[in-house]
């Protein structure tokens, strides 16, 4: 990778090496849903509460799997990553606090949700931007085979309630071209389940935030 090149998923996947498209799709999905929450906050009627709980659980798993699985592996493989990983852990704590504030507002029938949703989106976007600046060059240096070996460990760490939502959530709004390389890493039976039963379940939950 050229020394002055910065990878980012903020404008999609085109600038990114294919082997970490799956990781990038999760970041794209988080930004998408933070924007959905912010749009829904002024008219909140409670219908989106299950959707929010699912999103929070997924984000919590995502950054816990980074702290517990992916970052230790990157430390082992890339000695420059160690100090940077500590910075990212601190960001995760700030993000947890922002999600807690959203949950509290939802528990109080939406009181304070406009402010909490806006803060959550801003903190999330800043965190993802910082994280990608740090870790995407590391993913690139690892190369496809080594990186995907670590990614499989991350996915395997997902609890079942997250695993069953992961594919339709990641794929929501993505183009066929975006999904080309990611689909190739998913066993065909799992792809089929994600595109049928799990997709229908995801779509039902999504209605709560889009109404």
C-alpha cells in the first residue's frame, strides 16, 4: 500500500482490498442504522425498540470481538499495532456510554432521544473513522489469507442471537457488486438461510424503525 494512501469505508467499498469487505460492510451498516435512529428519534413511538436492542447487541459484540479476539491477533502479527489498540478500546467505552444513553431515552418513552441519537451517531462516525485509519492498513499488510483466518475467529465468537441477524443486517442496502467477495467467504447453506428465513425475520424487525 502506498505510504500516503488512506483506506475508508465512508464512501463505499471500491477503494478497499476485497479481503476486508466483510469488516467494512459492518461499519457501513452501523453508520446506516445510526442515521436511521437519528431520523426516527423525533417521531419515536416505541415500535423501533426491538430493532434498537438488536443493533446495540450487534455493535457490542462487534467491538468486544475486536478487543478480545482481533486486536490480540493483530498485536501478535504486527508489532506497531499495540499502542493503537489501547486507543481503540477507550473509544469503545465512549461508544458504550452513548448507546446506554439511547437505551435510557427509549426506556423513558423517547424523552431525550433526539439528543442521544445525535450524540450516538457523531461518536460512532468519529470512532469508525479513527478505527479504519488505524486497522485497515494493518489488514492490508496481513494479506488475504492471514486476515481471513482471523476474521473467521471473530465471526465464530458471535453469540447465536447475533449470528442469526448478521448476514441480513450486513447485506441491507449493499449492491451485488459490493457483496461479491463477501458471499464467497460464506458457506452456501449459510448464505441460503441468511437470504430466506433470516432475511424475513430481519425485515419484520426493521419495519419498527422505518414506520
